């Protein structure tokens, strides 16, 4: 839709009738659209950096705290379990308070938890801390909500993909940086036990600083900060609970939650186990294992944005059917590569397959959030929360089923079975149907849909 003349004078980017940007320029800092983008990805980057700062140092931490395999497995599950409820709750919180306040508040509340890693002295406290740090990953929901509030449907898949993709790089960057920080600290004749504790000053401080930047420099919407819109007097008043149930009743949100559980959920699980996997199976040192694991997370820099770009391009060419087919194909290929990763028994072959797998599994997450903004405009936060929490639920289920300390399966077998689960769960995409736009196999029900949650700009899909 064409922007109003006054809108063109107010904004640096071309905008639609809702003042959402119709272009995405990732290397621009122009307010409010691109400034919100950079604040969103940087603050979420800090949360990923904090959450995954423990796995690269796990070899020294478990020796110092005398952790068993069961303790390590339970801690991995706890790190994702902490994000399940918080991600589901974050959607309604964004609907109520706006993404800026939600991001800043959660990051500031969890930053002291990251710092308290330096004080733990038992397996129980280790598991508890990992559980509490996991809450910070709920900022992903606010990140995607913020992008969907700032960018038009024609570029929202790309905006969501780049914002989340660049943020997810934090999970790989920490795999590379934390071992280097630990090694640097030990150079000053500081004991190993004290060195790994001091290393966590960095992620805690980084997370707090980015939270304050969001709070003071961010803007919720193109036209200002968030205020819950008032309904006209001739329309029934709606509240947060109405919007919550409206979103929960939408079956498409549940399916996207399931598929996201076996794209992003698999990515989270892999982040948690991949360094230890290469360390144990191929007998590499701590720094090498961290570098290999880092390459998995760092691929997010381009892989998840590629998924969002693919979704937008297929949407322009083929409508919603193109978006859904893209999701199924990309995630199925990722599942096949995951199966292969567990079967390769050479170091070089495993690294190569892992890199290909990382691209497709992360791209699948980007394609998923290319569909999410079209499910329900009214309950966008709820749908984003359902999908986002599905990612952490999938991670918990996978970790518990295949990678817990009590599992009798080898890690390589568990990785292959994780790929099988991805392939099976992705079949549910075929059940998603929009009366206005159709599904994977069916066209739209022309003339049979009513104006409601799907009444959005169709040109966002086809122009």
C-alpha cells in the first residue's frame, strides 16, 4: 500500500499506510525502524552469549564442581526449561507493554544471574543457575514482535531472519570467546577455578549494557512508544485475556510451535552438546572443540537471514503456498543432514556435514518466522510466544529423550535420531491452511473467508 504523503516526510525509509518500513537496509542506523532493528539483535545477541557461555567451559567447570554426566544432562535440560514459560508469557507481555520495555526488563533481571555463576559451588547450584539464565532467551519473542511491528509484510521475513540470525551468532561467538578469556586469565597466574568464574563478568556486563541501550534509545512502534490501542465506542472492549485465548485457539500457531521445536529447538540442543561431542569423540582440545562449535552458531550470520529472504521471495512469487513449501523443503533437508552428521566417523567429514546442517536448520527457523506474522495480526504477540516457546519445548524434549545422562544411546546415534524427529515433525506443515491464501496443496477459499484476523495486505505476499 502507498504511504501517505506526510509519512514520506517523517521517515528515512519508504513506509506503508501503517508507517511500517517497506525496505530493509541492515547497514543503516536511521530511526526508528533500523535503530530498533540494531537494538533488537544486539540485545538478543547478549542473551545468547550469556546462555551459551557455560558449554565451552564445561570441561573445566565439571572437573571443578565434580559434575556427573547426569548433572550435565540435567543442566542442559534446565537451561531450556527456564525459557519455556518465559517465552510463552513474553508474547502477551509485548502486547501489553511493548517490546522495548519487555526486552530491557528481562535482560536486567537475568544479568545478575549470569554474574552469580562465579559463586556456584555444587551440582545443584549449577543446574539452578542454568535454569534461571534460560529465562533470558524469552527476549527472542520480543525481538520478533518488534521487527513485525516495524516492517511491512513484504520484508518482514527478511527483517525477522536477520534480527534473529545476527543475534543467534552470540551462541557461536561465546563458544569461541569464552575459552580465550579463560586462557587469558590463567596467564596471570590465576587458578583454573578462579579463572572460569572471573570469565563470566563479561557476559553479565554485556547483557546489562545492551538492556539499558534498548530502554533509553529504542522505540516500540514507528510512531512512538507502545500504548495499548483503545477500541472505538461502538465496538466491544477487548483485553489481554481475550487476545490470549484468541491466539491459543489458532491451530496454525500450534503447528508452527511444533515445527519450530524441531528447527530452533534442534539448534539449541546442538549448541549445548556439539563442543563436548567433538571433544569426546575426536579427542580434540578444548580450544579446538570450541572453535568447531563456534562455526555452528556463527553460521546464523547469513543462514537465518537467508531463510527469511527465501520466505519473502517465495511469498512474492507464489503467495502463502510458496512460504509453506519453503519451510517444508528447507527443514526436511536439515533433518536429512542431521541424520548424516551422526553417521560420519571422521573429523573433517563431521565438520563439513555440521556446517551444511547448520545452514539449513538455521534457515528453517528464518522461514518459520516468515510465516508467523501472517497468522494473526490481533494476537501477534501470542502467536510469536507460542512459536518461540515451541522452540525451547522441542529443545527440552530432545535433550531429555536423547542427550540426558540416563540415555543409553551414544551421542552420534542420538544426533541421527534427532534428524529423524525433524523430518517427521515437519510433515505437519501440510496441515496449515489460510482461507484467504490457501495451503501447500489447496488454493484459497475464494468468497468464503470473512474479514478478521487474516484480513491483511495480500500484496505483502504477492507483490
